């Protein structure tokens, strides 16, 4: 839990960011002095970023780095055809879950048949089938490209995803108000504001990509992209593709957000929206990313225990 608290020292109140968490049955606390007055928004954003990265480094990075080493060792032992087959199998699961989170009716088996056998399931939405094919095509291009992360790249993916199901909106930044179902959060309204925020976000990424941990970067980019909500539809799918592009290009295993934890995923995004900083979502991201990749950890019990 993170919050702003006050300490009274010799009759004077000083503001601190305070973060507490439980480890090995003990409650631990980290604090960061922020001044006698609450700093301006931009300064607070920077302070939250620094504290969040420090928390991540202490709590989760050791496990993340063990995951990376064991994952890479596993890949190095694999014959190339098996590696390609595994990447494709992951892509099918990722496509299934990412679309299902947004309401797709296809089962995992149906997605596999659509992708591998070009079979059209009966009594299923044509939109779901077309977007399944498109998402898998984008995924396969994504893992085989080294294009610079940019809004142009995201717009290209978005256009490909929706070009046969929503041609008029495909790849186009919205210039109208949208509401997120089940959330009180209101994304930015105008195209000018959205484009400005996107420019700041992608500039931030390229400034920080050699400074901050790649998994931290992936989590922050995921949250902030969804918060900006640049498209009328498909923002979650674009954020999850972007996340996996960052992870894959930095040699970490990708993250398949299982549709069965959809509510927990949305609640984590909502908690960050309510507090206006990314840390609640970052915590969720790291916990479930480690759980997703616990097979690469020597201490699997420890990885499982963080789920609670």
C-alpha cells in the first residue's frame, strides 16, 4: 500500500511518500521525503516513478532475472523448429486470451483451428474469427521485427487488426469521448490531447529504456497506454501487444494475461486510475508475470505464495 503521509518534526509537518508491504510475515515500510508542500504534478510523477522502480528492484527483480536466465537457457537448448513451434503455440494462446478479454466467443481449440487449419467454426461471430486471424498475423510480425516502438507502429497494428471489421476506425486516433465500462475513469477527450500524451509516453520510453528495468518499462507502458485510450476500440489488445514486444525484444518471456483473471486485471488498472499513479498496476503485473513464469524459478513455492 502506498500513500502520502505527514511527519511532525519539532512542530513542523513534512510530507513523505510511504509504501508498506508484507514479507516473511513482517510488515516492511519504505518512505521518501517529498517536501513541506506537495510537489507539482510532474515532480510527483517523477518521484512515484523512482520509488516504484526502487520497490520493484527490491521485491521482484531477483526473481525476474532468474526467470530470464533459465528461460534463455531453455531456449538455447531447443532446436530451432521446436523454438518456432513454441512461439507459435504461445501466440495462439495469447491471441485467444487477449481477444477473449475483450469479449470474443471463440474457445482456445477454435482459435487453434482458425489459425492452423483455416477452419471457420459454425455459429461463431465472423468479427471474432476475422480479428483472431488478424491478431495472430500481427503477433507473428511483431516477434520477427525490430521496428522502433512508436505510435506509428501501434497504429499500423491497430489498422491491421480492424481493417476488415471496423474499417472506418482502423488505425485512427479518436477525436471523441469514450467511456470504459465498469470504471469511473474518464480518458482524455480530444485528439490533440491524446496525441500530446502519446508523444510524451513514447518519448519517455526511449529516454528510459537504457535506465529502467525492461519488465518495469513494459508494465508502465501497458498501464499508461490503456489510460490514454487512444482508439475507440482495441486499446487493451494494443497494450498487450506492446507489452510483449518490449519483453520479447529484451529477451524476457512474454506475458499472456489469462482471460480467467480478467476481473483482477481490470481492478488493477482501475486502482491505478483512482490513485493517478501506476504502482498498483505495476504490483499486479509483476506478481502475475512471476506466477505465469514460475516454471523458470528454483523456488516455485515462493513464486506461488505471492499470489495471495
